[in-house]
């Protein structure tokens, strides 16, 4: 939430490096913003992978109908330079799952 602001029901990135007409720290603040944004995207993508894995395990072990009508959690990104939006299905690979801590 460090560099975000609420706009209606969503949060948008606060491009703080652009606030001043002349920002003597523009380059450093842009790097800080880009690093923050990259961390946010990684966390979002990892959380989506975890939600999909969790749903798979619940369907396998507890309730085959869990989240069955929706299927999978997706991420929509954009707009990109061509004004398009892209939807991605993200899941852990078997190698990523093996590298994660085991549960009891």
C-alpha cells in the first residue's frame, strides 16, 4: 500500500516520482517506484498461483465441486501500449511445488 491510492473500489499506483513539475530526485524515485511495482506484481502472481494450487488440493481431497463453476483464478493486466488487456492463468510448476515448504 506504500505507493498506492484508492480510486473507487480499486487501488492504483501512485506515481510519486511525477508529482513535482521539476523533481531533482526523479531518476532515483523512478527506480524506487519500478522496484516497488515489480515486487507487487510478483506477490500478486505468487498469490494467484497459490490460490489455484489451493483450489486444486481442495477439489482433490475434500470437495470436487469447490470453485468448479469458476475453475481457476486469473490475472488481467493492462492496458498495454497498444491499449490491449491480457489475461493469464498462473500455476506453480511441479518443480516450484517441490521447492515450497512441506505441510504436516
